[in-house]
C-alpha cells in the first residue's frame, strides 16, 4: 500500500489529498503508471502529471535531475550543485552516504538475524547507539538545511513518525508511536564558522 493520501484537506493536518489523480495511496500511483506493476511502492516519487507516470523514484537520480532538468523554470538556473569537475567525488561520497547512513538503518532494522546489529536493537529500527544530535557537525548541518526558506514547510515529523511506526508491522506489531524526541530544528546552529 505505501504512503496514504488523506480523503480531505482537514483529515490530517499538513497533508493533502491527491487532487491530480485522486489516488488514495502511493501504490495507486504506481499502478496508474504501470498496470501490471509488481515491485515495492517507494518514495520519493517524481510524478509527471501530464503523462500520468512516474519519471523516477530514486532519490539520488531525482536530485541530479533537479540540478538541470528544470532550468527553464528555475529561479536560479545557473546554480550548479553537480559541477562536472566534482561529479566523481560527489558520486563516491553519495555512494558511501547511501550505503552506510541512509540505507544502513534499513539494513539494521530489517535484519533477519542478530550479529552486527544485536547491540543497537531498541526503538523501531533499533539504531540508538549514537543519535544524529550526538554528531555536532551533522546535527548543525541538519538544522541549517531545515532553516533554508521553504524547507521546513516540506517536513512534518508527525507524518514521518506515523508512517514509519505504522507501516512496518513485522517490526512494530502494535503500531506504537513514540511521543518524542522533541527537537527544535529552528534553534541556532554553528554553521557560520564555515563561512570564511
């Protein structure tokens, strides 16, 4: 089933129905794009509303597309966050980040046997040995990103928690959603020290 769209604008604060296709779930979008689709329903999804299809569902590729594919409508089309002279380094770093950090938590959370993950099994994906806020540079970077104008309006931690804690019954069979943590992403950060 995947992510679920609410039926009305007021059903879930901060979430909206799919006014384009009337889909109730992300899965319905996958099936609209490909009638015989049999894979996993994942996000993110870059959707083409004219062709009614998924352009891409791989975050790294979508990020690259955003760098150039929409320049004719971009506010700053000359901004290049993927310059050709750095692409090899960026690709290597992205591979390391994806495998060790972004996907690492899933490797741990969905592990079928103990072993290297045994000591960190606690909350949902059981990865509480070291929290993001215990890495000062990463945490300050996260706060800095969150404070980019327009960014915070795209993040709803309650939605994120409800989805993750409610959509993995093999890990969280009772669907318990923890109350915390309550992190103030609008708090000051120390990233200005890198400005010089």
